[in-house]
């Protein structure tokens, strides 16, 4: 998405990619402003998926991949984890604080 090769569309076909990219950039700006080093995100969303995202067909199928916010945060040094990785996120945070 950030490179312009993929798009996010509503079930009606409206292209909402720029909204997602704008939100990802705002999340990164907020993370930077507050010194965020670890983020806990919702798996499967086109924004926050850390390992998989919905395939865009609105039929509940998931594919391997990373959401736009998860990708942007990770590429900028924030460790990203999903809701199934709370213990790992807590461990990473403890390591950073030590």
C-alpha cells in the first residue's frame, strides 16, 4: 500500500487506501512523539495485521501479510505484536526497560 501497489476498498468498491495510509502515518507520528517502542495491534485487519490480513473479498478469508500501520511502525523501529502475543510484547517491553 505504501508503495502504491495495493489498494484497500470497501465492499461497495470505494477506494479507502489513502485513509489507511494517513492513519498509519498518524500512528507513527504519535508513536514517535511518545517514544513508543512496542505496539500491540489487532491481527488480520488491513491496518494492524502483523502476520495476516483479510484478503479483501469480504468473505472472512485471510492471507499472509502485514497491515499498513503494522508495516510502517515495524519499518521505523517499533516492535509490533498481535493480541495473541501479549506475553511476548510484555517480555520485549521488560527487556527494553532493563
